[in-house]
C-alpha cells in the first residue's frame, strides 16, 4: 500500500550525549521520545492493525532523528532551541540517580538553568528551526 501521509512541516530530533553507557543512551532516548509524544499529541498516528485484525498501540506518526553530541553540543542545541521557540524535552545527569517522575522534576529544577548538565535533549518544531538547533551534530551511530 503506498504511503499517502502528508509531508511533515515539523521535525523531531533527539540528541544524546555520546559518552554515556549504552543502557543510558537507550534510556535517555526512550524517555525523550515519550516527552515528544506527550508534547505533540496531534502527531500521534492511528493504531496498528495486523492481518488477523489484532489492534496494537499507536506511535508518533513522523520520523525522529537521533543525534550524538558532547556536553557543549547539547548546550548549544539547547540555546538554539530556546531562541527558536521549539518544544524542548530535557534530560539531565542527575535524573539517573532518581527513581520517579517527581524526583526527576526536583533535580531538574535544582540545576543551573544557564548551564544544564544535559545528557539528552529532544526538540520538535519547524524543520528549519530544528535544523538550526542540530547544526554541526552527527546522527548517532
């Protein structure tokens, strides 16, 4: 069946700090993806249905690009995303030490907003604005 989806006018980028352990990278990417989905419920596609008629869950209806960066690259992307008014989902290092959502928000709020200890960042918005925020970063390999 040919794809009849309209072209996307927005873009999603997930940026993960490149020096994390593999489990941390996957954890950060997963949490950031859920944040994007929560911030953009209109971007969620329809349920998947297999040939037997079984109904499966819905996913974001557009691609997400995953980039690698060092701390400076994450902070630069964060600044660019703020300047461009993008939807921003942050993940800071202190969140690895917490056990629940309220604790995550508490450690995030306690951080220096001008120098976040970012280990991951997801952004969504106009394609050109996301491209500017991720300029110079490479896709995660």
